[in-house]
C-alpha cells in the first residue's frame, strides 16, 4: 500500500458516515473538480494532506463561475503548478471543459452528488489524484461509448442498431428482481443462455450497460451496491465468452467502482474450474473478495431471503417468472415534448448551480473569517440534494426511454425515483 493510500474502516466513507479526514479529502476532490471545470487543469496535492488555506473569500470564489452552454464553462486561467502538487490536465485525458459538467451531472442522476465522488475515492483508497484521474477516465469512456444512448433510446431502437440486443431480454439472459437481505437489488445472469454468436459483441456490451444503468436506478439510499447471481446451471464451454468477462470486470473496476456488493457463482460445474483459473488473475483483489461460490439452492437463502428468492430455486418462495414485455406504442411521447423538457432541465440545472455554490462555500468555510459554520452549510447541502432528486425524476421521462421495469404489470421504477418490488408468496 502506497503512503498516500488510506483504508476505509467498515461503516465509513459513505454519505453521512464520513470520518473527519475522509470529509476533508472529499472536499479536496470537489475543489479539484471545480478547478478543472473552470480552467481545464487542476493541481492536486501529491500526498493525502488536505490543501492549504486559500486567501480568496467565498464570495469571490463563487462569483467567478461563468455559465454558458449546456452546463456552463468559465475561462479562468489555469492555476500555477506548486511544489508538492501533480497537474491533472483534461486535454491529456482526452476531455474538454465543455464536456466535463455534462459528464459529471449525467452520471450523478438522482443520487447525492457526494456519493459518486466517494465511490471513486474509496476505490483509490482516498488518494485524490488517483481518484480524480479515475473518474475523469470513466467520464471519457461514457462519452466515447455513448452511455447516454442506452438511456435515451428505446429497446426497439437499440435492437435496430445492435444486432441481438433485444433477444437477450426476450430470453431472460439477465434481469433484475427483488433485493437481498441487505436491501441490494439482485441481478440474475443465466449463463447457459449465452451464445457468443447470438449477438454482436457491441450488443452484448450495450445490454450489460443497460442492466447496470437499470440497477443504478434500483439502488435506493442508503444502499450503494448490488448483488449479482451468476447461475451456472447447465453451463458448458460453448457458453464461455472471455471477452465479455474482461468487459464486465473492467466495468466494475473502472467505470462503476464500489457498486458490487456480492457476486454469487451458483452451481458451477466441474468444467468451469479450468475457466476460473484463467479468470481469477484478472480480478482486482477488492472485486475478488466479494465473490462467493454457492453449491446448493439452499445456500442462496443465506444471502437472499426465501420470500424474495424465485421458487425455481429450492427454498425460494417467490412465484416470480421472468417475462419480457415489449415496448408499448407512445410510452416515450414525453421525450418529444421539447418545451417541457427544456423547462424541467433548466429547473434541475438551477438547483445544480445552487449545490455547486454551496459546495464551494463548504470547501472554504474553515478558511475564511466570518464564514458560516460547516454544520449550517451541510444542512443546506442536504436539503438541496433532496431538491435535486425531485427535479431529476421530474425530468427523467423526458430524457430517458421507458424500460421493462417501468411497463411491467407491477412497475418497479416509480415516478419519484423509488423502486418497489412485488413478490408473489
């Protein structure tokens, strides 16, 4: 472990559960994001020491933010490189100032904005420089791979562009259903249904992102992770797809860090163990530590309550049977209402700017004489995050196509952003 690496004690490092040092490092990461959003360059302290006090007042700091374009950019001069700092340049990563804020806020969705930054900080053991580089590279990936497309296009539109996209949904290769004993949404992956030739590689990747993005909506605070079940029943080497495994590992390690709570590899046959010897070295130790092998259906009930476990598994009491419900004509008509979309977008952005201003004040409150107390600012930030969530989900049906989880008999995803599961016991 490098000298700048800090372990995360259990029960800490989360929104509302930050140790003093963790809070200061979160402030530092926000400060660097603002700096790089304003100028394209940030100078990050090379060690874990919080940045030194700055002489500018809160008023002058927030007043220099210039808004233009979709989210706004400013043309401030890049900060000089100081001793003991490392320069992070957007251009070196392949991003522009104009791309940064949309990438940031499109990724936050309706979550507490701190939650996103904390995921990357925990993944990089609270090294702000490494965390900042990691999140910026994730933003670049989301832009290059057009992750917004998965949200903005219907399943039929995605299928027209990516051969085999909808086939994976129709057969039930992977789906979300219910929560485990820790309140984490459960993703079931029926590995025997996967045949690499059935769909283009890009269709498989887009479908994987579709499931992940749906899972993000179903993770309800204070829960922050998901439970994955790789059902290996009936697995053969014809189902093995090393390219997909590499892609999935990269997603969890680089693009959706700290999103995996537990991964069950269920009923792996003897032939899989040779495959496992190849896969295991690819895994980050943190991801590997979350993998558990279950050999019987009954073992699954140690993780997933029997009332939530589909009864196709012995011991499961939920009479759930997966069924794909096709796109309904007109379900995305609100996306054509550009006038309402723009109005709701502006309302959401106005609250976003309030959050940014409060966050700048929060960063500097201990450095500026006569500043408001940290506690008062934190209370306001919390209130604003609740407003952000409400505003985002008002906007959501105007920017996100409806999904299987919106149109089912008992919709999981609700208009206010909550997720409600129905169990048939």
